[in-house]
C-alpha cells in the first residue's frame, strides 16, 4: 500500500468516526480543528503548560533565563544534571552555572567516556534533566523533542525533574503547524524518535486514580525566552 493510499484510508476512517460523536460543520479539510496560539504565543504556551501541571515562566532575555534556572536548581539541589549539547543552552553558560552550584554535569562527552554499565548507572541516577526542544506548541503547551547524539531523549524522560528552555522563535501556534514543519523538512530528515511532552508524567489506574511521576518526570518546568 502506498503512503497516499494509507493516509486516505485514515482520513476516511476519521470522518466516519466523527459521525458517532459530532456532526462536522461544513467540509472537513486538512486544517479542520485548527486553534492557533492566540495573540502572544509565549504567553499562550506558558498558560497551557501551567494548566496541565507544569511550571512555565516567560522571561525577557537569556540573563533572566539564567537567573531563573539558577533559582530552580538551588531549589531542587540536585547532585547531577543530565544536559543536552545545544547552542541555546550554551547562551546560558550552563556549564559555568552548574559548576558554580556544585552540580555534576552529565553531557554527551562525559557519558561517552564512561564504560557502558557505569554510563547507564550514572544516567539513571541524574536528579534533573536540562534540555531545550525543537519546537513548542502554544495551543497545548507541548514540547516537541527530537532525539539525536548529544540530545538524547533520556534527559527529558528519566530524571525526576525536567527543565526545558525555549525561545519565542521555537514556538509554533498549533499542532497542525508542527506537522507542516515535519512535512516541509521531508521524511528523510525525520529523527529516529520524536517525543511530544505535555506536562509532567501522568498515569491512571482502573480506579481512576491519577498519579504523577510514575513513568517519567513528576516535576516539569519550562523557561520561555521572549526576546521580542
């Protein structure tokens, strides 16, 4: 089956399923349901991220972002931080900040130099993960995170606290815009893994008891650098 035929079957099934819930208003198009990110994507993202149980703050510039990150790290008092190798984090002078606070920096180079078992043990013992994201979605307060060497998905999944720093230019109004970006880049450029993160990890059992932090970080924070 070709990709086009597969997608057409999905569209047909989606339209048929809607008949049992709501009646479509007019023709169903590829952008039906588009919400957008409001007048200020930074404020919209932060509001949605807070609404799903995260902590998101909008700051004016990287100096303010570094100060807020320092406050959060002093609050958490981690022994080690699993960090990405990324230009945006370099703007925060992240290595210097961690050294000032006495926090061991676990980055790609540090972990790669360790024996396999020691690397695994050290990675899963990290108290906090510090990353950025490829994109952020204002509509839902979601981070879209690609996995690459030096930007491993474990940094956002295994530590009990995940802190992300994003800029205005990374924020897309709607989830539709993310799929458009991926389509524009081409399928050959897709990463091995794309993770969509909306709030701290949550799970529910058969008794409808919601539990936070079981399968991932229970503490999820985002610093949004407005820079406008």
